[in-house]
C-alpha cells in the first residue's frame, strides 16, 4: 500500500512511526514494478535497514525481499519475518558465508561501522573496506546500490551550497577515509566486472528516535549546550531516503557512480535549535561560532531523478519536538554531527 494520505501533524507511537516511515510513495511502486528481479538487503540490522526492508516488501509484493544481517538485536529477525521479509543470518566478515548467499539481481548494501570507529580502527577498516570488497566480488552480476556518506567530501563552503558529485573526495579523519575505501572497493570491482551500481552518499537521515534533529531536541530538553561550530547541515526524512535508495536500483551506472542524497536545503543549526526550542517551550543553549565551511552536499542530481523529498523540514521539526518533549524512546545513538575532526 502506498501512502497518499496527508502528512500527519504528529507521530505519537513507534508503531505509527514505523508504519509511516516504511510506507512507499507511488513513484516507488511504479519503479519497482519496472525493475526485474528480486531484492537482497545486506546489513539490514542498522538504523535504516528495517525501514528499507519493510518499504521494499510493501512496494513490491510480488518480489522476494531477503534481508541479511547477524541479527544480534533481539526480536528484529522475527519482526521482519512477520512483515513477510525472508531473513538469512550471516556475518559479512566471513568470506565463506558471503559466498554462500543467494545471488539476486538487485542488492542494497547497508553494512558499515561508525560509532566507536576511533576506538577500534581494525574493525572499522574490516567492515568498511574488506566487507565491501567481498560483496562487490561475490555479487558482480547484480546491480548494487551501496550506502555511503557525504563524509567522503571535504568541508564545503556554506555559501556555495555544498559539494556536488563532481567534487573530488578528500575525507577528514580515519573513519571517513574508510568510507572512501568502501566506495573504492565497489568502484574497483564495478570496473573490473562491469557491475552496475550507485554509491549512495547519504547525509543525515531523520528518524524521531535518532538523528541530528533528535540530538538537538534532546540537548534542549536536558539543558545541554548545542555546539554550532558545524553550523549547517542537510537532513532528509528516513522514509524519503529509503525510497530514493530503492529507486536508485533503476539508475545504476557502469561503472558505479556517486549520488548525493539528502534534503535540498542548507539548514543553519542555530535556526534548527531555535525552531525546535520554540516548539518545546524551551530556550536552547548555544555555544561556539559557525564556521563558513561544513559537511554539506548538493542534491540537485537526486532531485532531478526523484523530485523533492515528500516530508518537509517543518513537519520533521514538529514531530521531533513533540517526540522528545514527551520523552518517547531514543536509540541512544548520537550522530555527533558537530564533530569537525572526523573522529567518532
């Protein structure tokens, strides 16, 4: 079922949140109907994976949707299976286990390691570079949409609107270097084997339980200072990001190529804090001074392909202020969007 109902004024339960985020827009129904083959999702256990898997299942009821992860989080496997999604437990660091996975025409790669990266650089490199090499070689005959990040770019001048896909990567910090390594492995195998792909450079997906807006609202709620030295961000509703990732399967190129995905607005963190604080009836505590350069991406190419995201920024601000103000559940995973050193 596609959601064509009005965007809600508030989201007051996790059931409503998960249902709304995974509702496929009409354009996705159209695109997946035109896509040949079934869909394999690798690394479904992260923050976005369950939303994307449910959306794919709802958008393409005649296709097989198979979700792969270690499934270390209790209950996730059962929840996905209850939604009609097939699951396979697999440690993607195990080359033999990866080789044993079924070959599908369409692969969405979502595995990666960020938080704690600075404390375990070996695992960071293994997950972000070694695993992509295994996957890209194993699934050489598939289309591969590989999740990446805007962190591969250098900081961009705010007044220039963010980095386009033509800007050469120059990532600050070891974590971001491994993200570029992930891209290079997919690029290498794509050129070697003719594998079509997209490097899905996503900036700041918004779920009410985590994300940049959640982080800001939580700090306002707890009277903690908000550092604005990383003064501007792009954000996109997680449902819109998942829809664009699945629609990207129809836009894969050979060799693989990058696509920036986020909301098209360059948003001042100070303004976001002010607006969320006003909705919460609290005054944000601001610290630091805005730099004239931030991690920003120009998403004009994605807008040309997919149109503007469906969920507007003001709706996200309304929802997150209400969600955090009511002390609803947090995943406890701060984005660390304010970190300029690249150390996570």
